[in-house]
C-alpha cells in the first residue's frame, strides 16, 4: 500500500513540475525615453552619467531612445554596456535619431526616413516587432501622415506581437478629461500669425494621431495602470529658466510619450509606470515610460 502511494506521489510531483516548467514565465521590461538632444550633443556629461546610472537601476530589457543627437551606433553601444545591453541599433547618425538597445539580439527590419519628420526604426528582439517613433513636434497634419504610414505597415505585415513606442508629440482622447480643463496649454499651442505649422486641429487639441493607432487596434497599456492626472511625460523641471517658472511647467503638463502594443501583447502586460518625479526631473525634458510583460519561456 505504501509503495503504491509513494509511486503515485512521485508521478504526481513529476507531472506538476513538468507542467510548471512548460508554463514558467519571465518578465520583460520595456522602456522608452527621450534623452533631450543627446545630452546636449554629448556636452552635458554630468546629466549623461546620472541618466545612464538611473536607467541601469530600472533594469529594462528593451530600451527605445529618442533624440540620440550626435550619436553613432558604437557610441550607443558603449552607453548600453552601463545597463547591461550588448545589442544596439540606431536609425541614422544625423539630426534627431531614434535607437533601441536590448539584452537579446536585434534584427533590423526597416530604417525609414522618407515621409517622416525624424524617421522610423522597425526592429525585432525577443521575438517581438518594435516600432520606435519620434513624430513631428510641430505639425498635427504631418504627424497624422506619419501615423497612417506606420499603421499601414503594421497592418500589411500582420504581426500578432508588436510594440509601438516613443515620443508621439500627440495627445490621447483618453486624456481629454484633463486636457480640456487646461486653457493655458491650449492658448500656448495656438499658432501665431505667419506660422507655417500648427500642433492643434481647428484650434482644439488634436486626438487624431493617437486615435489612428488605437484603431489598428493597438492598446495604450499606460491607461490600465496609471490615473489620468499622473500620466504626464512632458515637460520636466529641467526646462525651468529665469523666464520659465515652476508654475508654468506644471500648467503645461501633458502626455506625449507612449507604449502601445498589439492586443495579444497587452494581455501579458502586468504593470506600467511613468517616472515623473524624483531624479528624472533633471535628466531630460521628457519623463521615461516603462511597461512590464509576462512572457512564456520557450
């Protein structure tokens, strides 16, 4: 009787262990960060050193960067060693490049500049397609054209696992409840006489760009974890100057940095954070955003 019982128990434990091993999961952390003119084209060494240390402390597995001004791929690779990423890719080496670093190998699928204000970098890592964006900072119509190009590319490729992240310079309809109360920000964004471009649409905040991504469908994972009043990603107190006060910074708070995922990816998202207080107040004019995903091990 005892022998049969122990045999049964052994089989049960083995089956349970095998089932657990097959379904075991690990967390992948994805971050996006606009680093503000590449740390002043590499001249602001103190800010750069502090930022690299901060990124290391958050241990992202994949990091998308915007405004890699003055960077080459080798320079980014040297920085990425600080946070333990041996793999890096950059869109270009002039203007305002975007880039990506990862703990796992990166496959470049597209580097596109034509039709974009700053360009689009499309890579694969962790078996996931990443679209790193930095949309026009000056014109809502141009941004909408960029959004359409990205959305059409994603739809054509039919990916079930993708992430679109970066600096969208755009407002979300999910934030409208807060934005419509901000008459000061709306007034500041009104085009001046003679301006060629406008960030508004018919004098109002423009939600068309973000709505285009939502309609893919793509999921704004931040919405599920952070209340609307705490989602702001721009501007930071680093922009405070004698003629630009702390109060004016607070009045202009808005969310323009996002992490969107495919519906399938969104189901594995377990957390999202906007690091909009503390040391990040002085590391850039933008705040970083990070989302965590539970992924099944192969």
